[in-house]
């Protein structure tokens, strides 16, 4: 029977939600390994709505993170607060600005950020059960906030300011090229830079696919 992997989404679209390429590559990699994706997202308003053609914030516009995540999930997405860690063998968080705006507010507050309670609870629960957790792109910042007291080894690539913020939250940042990944064996954590560094979907995919393979080996 295939492993069940929770996939926490943060909306739909790189600038205000989940990065679509990263999410689809993650889902494809899971499927190719025979794993079942359990997609979930918090049932909360987005921080804001961005016009992806212009890059401008649409003042007054409102969207819901769970509803927008359903676009990528083809409707098969659950409120993260209803997902029990006991259902899962592993957990992965794709990136996109939504991971730093909706799942937490790292994009605004940096190391002083807060994490959505439902997301934090699921990450903690999966981790506390000794199951592996992976995060790509900017999502390792959320992991640093939730598990920072353990000194986790994580990567967001090589951006000095972002790496410094992760270290301020207690993580040990490891510089990493786009096609590689970082494994914290002791804490069963896997991370990869993806579009923090990628210049193409194929570059992002190589690191993500290797991250997923490693995550499932650890599960």
C-alpha cells in the first residue's frame, strides 16, 4: 500500500499563494513513487490578492486560502485543522509567497513571524511522531519557526538575509545549489531551494524530485 503524504498548500499562485510549478512537481513526484497526496490548507483569508500579470496588489480583493488551494488540488483538499498526523507517513510544504504570507507571516515579520495554528499543529504532530517533514523554496522558514528550538538543519539556497532570519529562529542554515537538497537525518527533515534559486522549472524539479524521493525513503 502506498504511503500517505500530507501536502500543505497556501493558495494558488506564486505571489500570494502556493507556487504552482513547485506544487505540481511535488504531486507528480509523489504519484510516480506510488504515494498518495493528502492535500490540505488553512481555511483563512489570504494576506492579500496579487494580480499575477502586473505584480500589483489588488486593493479590496479577498480570497480564501483553502478555496484557492482547491484550484491546484482539483477540489480534493481539506482544511488543515481536520488532518490527523496519524493518517500520514510524511509531510511536505511546497513554496511560493503564500507559504510566507498565509501559512505564516515571515514575509512581513521575518524571524518574529507567527505560524497559522493549524499548520503549526500538524507540523509539530507529524514531527513528534517521528515522521519526516520536507519543505522547499521559502517554506523552510516556517519549519525553522516551528522547530527552531531543536536547531534544525535547513536550506533556502544561499540568500544571506533569508538564511540569517532562519538562523535567528534557531535553525542552522546550510547553503545548497538548486538541484540539490539538505537532509537533517537526526530530525528527519529535508529541504531544497527550488525557485529561491531556479531559473527554470527543470532546475526546480530536479531538487524537488530528489527531495520527495528522500522523504519517502525516510517514511
